[in-house]
C-alpha cells in the first residue's frame, strides 16, 4: 500500500491534514491560523483524540496592502473518484479558543464532539491541484448515529461593533465606499429572538450619508433562523429615495427562514438541537450536536 493511501495513518499525518484544511483559499484574507495548536492521537482507523486550540491566537481578516490582484490561489477541480474508504470513529474532538482574538477582538469558542462514526476517504488525486493533502478526506458516516456534543461561542457586547467594522470596512473598500463609522447594538427580543440595531456613516466619492437599520431575527431550538422584521432609513434625501425604491425587495426578505441544519447536514456535518442565542452583557450562541 502506498504511503499516500495510509489514511488516517499516524497522528502527524492527521495533524498535517487538519492544518491544511484550516488554511483558507486566499491566505492573505485570514492571517494567524498557523499559530493554532493541534494535537492528535490515532489508533488504527479510530481517532482517539483531536485537540485544536486557538486560545491567544491573533487572527487578521484584512488583506495585506501588498497583495497582488493576480495572487495565486488554490484551484478547485471536479471532485475525483474515491479510491479507498475506511470506517472509524472520532472518539473525542475538541476545538477551543479562550479566547481567540479576531482583529484584536476576543471571541470565546468551545466545541466538543464524541463518538462520531466516520469514513476516511482517499481520492484518486488531490481535490485541490496544488494541495497534496487534499487527496485525503473525511465524512460523517451512518448519519452520525451515536454522536454527541455541544458548542458555545460568545462575544462581549462592547466588542460587536469593532468586530463588524473590521470585517465590513475592507469589503466596502473594494467597492470604493468608505465606511466612516458603524455602531451596532444587539438586544434580546423574546425567548427565541434578538433585535439588531445599526447606524452607519459612509462616503462614496463626494457623497457622504448616514443610514440606520433595525432587524428582528428569530432563532428556534431546531436551528431555524427567521428574519421577522427589517427596516432601513436615512436622513439623507438621496439615500432615503434609494431605500424607498428598495423597500419592496426589503419586504420580500421578511419572513424568510434559513435552516442551519440544512447547511450542516448537506455537507455531512452534525445536526444542531437546543439552539439558543442570548443577548445580555454579550452575545452567546449555544447548541447541542448530534
């Protein structure tokens, strides 16, 4: 058997694959992932333990100023045939960040998964042409029967605005729009909902404007996210006219739902239950995994 088909092989092989899987397509967009600590223990085709620790890691989401528009990124190809499958169990997986700092904003994360049945895949060739490790894959087996776990993520209320600013500003910069200021407040809206209030100041060429928005979002224990209400406004007459023209499309968004489990399960991920979003001194999301 060739070495490339020895999957999962040993702990070092799994660690290399996990680290490569964490690397984004455009390495300039997320920097700092190389500092994440990873440890594994393998017994045959069972992963006895996998520990991913991002505590204290500094992540940056902004592209580097010197990044070339023609920078090389991995090229995805049509998924090749599977040459080999092996069944196994992920006995214990933990992802923790206590906290990780995203654009200097602390975010705490804790994910634990136990006894997940899986299949270790070896493809005929790498899924991504310039990433040799992508010849290996992993998918949930038996619909995850017997798997259990939980996740929690939290962010201080005072840190929500600077975090969103750090994410949104470089995105707008590419369109020629300058974000001058942004303030966001999230409050509880019933047992299964939150209300998000935002105010933003922007500049596009010679035009400066401000806008406000209020969104009411419901999150059910089963992982259904529903936009209950969305309102936009501005004191700037030109912006107000544009928002008025968009009012119909805005109203069409109200009442729409997104099933978190539909996204997770379609990619072979675990199913979420007992999903809760709490806005108090901070914003906390928790759920059970099964």
